[in-house]
DNA sequence: GGCCTGAGTTCTTATGTCAAACCCAGAAGA
DNA sequence: TCTTCTGGGTTTGACATAAGAACTCAGGCC
């Protein structure tokens, strides 16, 4: 939203309470929340696994998860591994999953500007194998999330330096 | 990245330090930073205007701006309004501007899930007037940022309730 | 029953945020 | 020249939250 003159705009054209982005920052804005979302995006959902991988204090994780459940991004789902007891994993709700374009856009940005430009994750169309990315495009034509296939490529030989 | 069985994945396939998203969370990591980015996305760049609109303490704003300058997201640019002195506004660098798809994706998400679904900002192709959005699509075909036109629509009659 | 693993919770200390007071710089006007 | 005003910060102390470590609880197995 550039101003043809050099003078900065004095007030944003959309007030905070009408702006979806500003409202979203109340819910998804701190580093831990993002990191937790990333873990769940990858399918990691056990308390200890999340905690281990991102190195978050347990009390902080517990608090964030509660918040994310309350905000409808995450829910607790029972699962069993073998004969052990019923356990619970944290998984993204549909509402949480719809943050996928945001996470992927941030990933693209980070790959380009904070790394060497190489992506660590290939995203392709499940049906056609076409490589995908996040972009600003004419409305319509976006693939539904269930059509996405993710392929980690970080540990292929080219990526090992 | 769903797991066909019900067992959660134990470890994300891309380690933190290889994941562009995780790296980005170190840089854009708190609510104030996001809110400031949003202001600048809209072209608001004067210290006092940012401070007024998002209600951030001056010391916090000052510190965040310094960080964002250091991280290359923002730079200070001189400008003049009329005959007054040269002043400085904070503007997004190219690196910062390339967070536009992230901000817009978050806005779309927020409009849908935290509001009534109505967007407050129309995005259209400068050349064709085609409505645009953020989506996951085949590579290629994304519009460059300079082709985007933003039109606030929040205060049209339908939006006044 | 005890032991183990996993999922938290609690408490103390460290760090960040916030509000208010303060400072500096440049321009305009008397 | 001096004074006032606007704008852009900086500093300080109180308060809130985060972080680290210790602890508790629950369920299953031997």
C-alpha cells in the first residue's frame, strides 16, 4: 500500500478491530505459539515430543496448549500405541489447519531470507505431482489442503554440507 | 502432513534449524512486531502514528523498531511534509515487504475465523482489476507485489452495523 | 504394592512490559 | 536572540509474565 508521495500515511485505512490480521495477532503472535503450530503442522502432537523438539518449558507449553484449545486452533485426541493406555495427542482443528498457507508462506519467506534460499520441504499436488507454493493469485483455483503432499528434502545429499 | 495411522509423529521431518518457518519465528516473534508490520504494510510509518494506533508503549516501539531495522525488515527514510524539516519514517525494506503474502494470508484467516467472514480489504490486480487472494497454487503465476492494489472496504454501507 | 513413563502443575527467580517522567532536536514565532 | 511547540525518542521503577527446577498425578506393568 504505497503512497505515491513520500509522506507516510497517518492512519491505517482499516481499523484494528476490523482487520482480520490484527485480530489474528491476538491469537497467534508469539514465538512459542508459532513453534507449536509448526510441530502440529508436521504431525507432532505428544506433549513430551513438542517439548523436546522446540525446547519449551513445560509450564509454558501447557499454558499455550490450553490457550490454543480455547481459541479453537487445537484439540486433544485420544490415541493408543500398541497395548498401552489411551493417550492424548494435540492436533490441529480445521480452524488451525487453515493456518497452513500462513505457515507455508512464512516458511517460503524464511527459506529465502534467512537461509540459503533452499527449501527444506517440497509441496506437491497429490494428484498431479505439480510443485506448489503460496502465492497471491486470482481468486479461485486454490488447491484444498487435502490435495497437498509434503516431502522433506532437507537431508538429501545436496542439502548436506 | 497427516499420518494415516492415529499415532502422532514423534519428530518433525525438518529440524528447526533447517526450517524457514522456524527461523522466521525468531524474527517475527511477538504481537507487537506483527502489529508494527501491519502498520507499515498499510503505509503508516511515523513513530507517533504507529504508537497511537496500536497503543504500544514508546519504549517498546523504539526497541522493536531497532530490532526490525537490525533484522533488515525495516529502514528509516527521510521525508518532508511541506516546509517543515526533514523527518524520518519507518518503511518496510524489500525483505520486509516480502512478508506481504504472510500478512495477507493471516488477514484472510482472521477475516474468516475471527470476524463474520467479510474482508475489510479488497486486493486486486492493478492491470486487470481481478480480485486476488493468497492461496497455495502451482509454482509460477504469482503476481509481483507491485501489481497489487488494495482497497479498504470496511466502511462501505454493508459493513456498517 | 512398587516402579516406570508420560503429562502435566507449582514455586521461585529472571526477564520483559508498561506507565510516567524526562530529555533532545529542529522549526516557527515573538 | 529566546521561547514554545511538535516530534522522536530514553530512562526508571512497578508490575506481569516467562523460565527453570522441583514436584505431583495418572495409568499400566511386574
